[in-house]
């Protein structure tokens, strides 16, 4: 007679909730990067003629100023707005709102009439939706990441364990970046195989309309997520009547915020130059668009492995040495990576992006979620982490493609200035990490994380 199998042990409620929170962060960041990369790729292919025809000077002005503002300047504003309400009203409600705004904005872009149909209102509506998306993205990452980190902290306190795993669990939010890249590259590659006239008439809309599926799945998961236990406890604690708004608290002593901004510049510069900018750069150097998209996809798959490994390692040896190792690797690989790209070989192009993006950049980027959230106390964590992250995005990913394009034009297409740009941004990250205080072994809201303590929080003494 066959013996009955023992029932499988069920995870405790804290573990189940933590898994839901981690999945919700992964989906949110995936939607963010999917929307961002789909827009960038499709815009390079057809948006110029569909929404910004050169015949109308007014449209040209709108495109010049509106596209830049929509892409990056709106993000820090979103960090301020959603950070304020997230620190005052709660994390969960802001996470739901940011996901709805991101997904709905992308879906509506897929429904927009073009310039030939409604004239100048077409680019106006397009840029308006991008501004809304930018504001939503500005609040998305901070809320998703600190929800994971704060749930991990609560679970570890409940169990009485001293083994911190905030880096490992927060890496799920960071994994949304390569996952969104892989998804967007795959979808755009498929629709770009359509006949040219069909792609220009309706095919370009498909990637935007598909974001509604990601939105539905993300909302389903996030509705099941509980509010952050640390925020709930802080909300119930006695408060002093004179407590300032979260932004005022952060700006009152700005050194942690400045460090949070600078530590991510290396990762975001490498990300911008080796993904979006690399598509146009490699195509100009003889590669076909499918070859470049394949290389970006392979590099993103490599990042799916490196990100959690680097984040887990940061739980064991510290955030500082791991991020520093990524910055040093990025600087050391800058010239070899561009030389491999310039070789004209599709295989070497894949190798270049795997080394630069999949390995070096991911090593810098992986621990950032835990690192930035550990630099601020619970009552200002959403605001501080969001603004720091989005300002790093603005400087690293927003300005670096513009600078890179100018350098290419000034130096007759030489890749040397691009390598120097990668080296310089990695150096900023390395120098910033050197000034940071190690926080991986501390409990959240220890004196090192509070903005009202005499010691400069987040600073290495």
C-alpha cells in the first residue's frame, strides 16, 4: 500500500505577501521600460512623418521642446508629487495610480489620430500623454522598490533574523528593466516585419495597444498587495505638530539626496548609450535594425541573470563594493566595447552589449534599489528615493544621448568621445560610492537613516 505523501509546507503570510509585492514591483518596472523603449523605437521609425511633419514650423517647435520635457524633465516632478502623497497617504494607492497612468497613456498613444487627420492637435496630444507618462514613471520606481524593501524588513523583524535580504528581494523591481527591454524589442521586431505600408498605417499601434494587457496583469497583482507595514507603523506613531512636508525634510539637509542622484549616473548613462542610442549608432555603422535589436535582447537576457546575482552579493559583502566593482568594470570596458561595436561584426556587437550592458551596467544597477531606499527614513523614503533615482535618470539617460550625438558630430563620428563619456559617468558613480556609508547590515530607520540626526545620514564618516 502506497504511503500518503506529507502535505507540502505552506509559506507563512509574510512570505506570501512579500512574493506578491516583489511581483508587483517587477511588473510595474517592466511596464515602465516597455512603454519607454517602445515609444523610442517606434518614434525613430515612423513618428517623424506621422506626427511631426517638417512642413509645419509650429509642429517643429512643439517637437523640439515637448519631446525632451515629456521624456525626462517630467520624471523628477512625478517623484516629488507621488513621493509627497506616498509618504503622507500610503504607498499602495500611489503604486496603483502610477501603473494606471503609465499603461493607459501608452494604450491611448496607440489610438491617437495622426497629423494628417487632426493637424497640430496630433503632436499636442502625443506630447501631453508623454508628460503624463513621465510624471507617472517618476513615482513608479520609488513606490515599487520601497514597498519591497519595507515588506522584507517587516518579515525579517517578525522572524527575528539578522540576515538581511533587501538587496535580493529589491532586485525583482530592477529586473523589470531588462524584462521590459526584451518584451519591447520582441514586439517591435515582430510588427516591423509587416509590409511597410501596413506598418505605417496600423502596425506601429500594436505595441502600444498591447500595454493594456500588461496593465491588467499588473493591477490584478497590485490590488492583492497589502500596505507597507513600516509605513502603517510610522503613520500610527505619535507625530510632532511641526513636522515639515517630505520634500522640505529632504531638502533641509540635501547631502543624501545629492549622493542618491550621483550614485546612479554611471548606470543610467551606460543604459542609455548601450540600448536606445546604440540602435541608431549601430545602424549608422552598417548593422541592420534586426541585428541591433537581437544584440540588445541578448544583453537584456544576460542582465536578467547578473542583476539578482549582484544584488544578492550586495546583501553579503555590502552595496558599496558591488556598485564600485560595476563602475570600475564599466570604465575599463568602455573603449573595448565601442571598438567591438565599430568592428562591423554582428557577433562582436552582441559580445559588446553583453559585456557593457548585461554585465557591467547591471552590476551597478542591481543594488541601487536597496541602496537608495536605505538612505532615507520611512517618513521621507518615497520622496527621497524617488527624486534621487529620477534625477540620476534625467542626468544619465536624459542628457547623455544628446551629448553623445553632439560629440559624434564634432569628432567626425569617432567613438572615442563616447568611450570617454562612459568612463566619466562611471567615475562619478565610483567617487560617490566612496563617500557613502555602508547600510546593508543596518535595520531600516536606524539612526543612520533618519534625517533628523546630527550625523550626516548616508555619508561615510
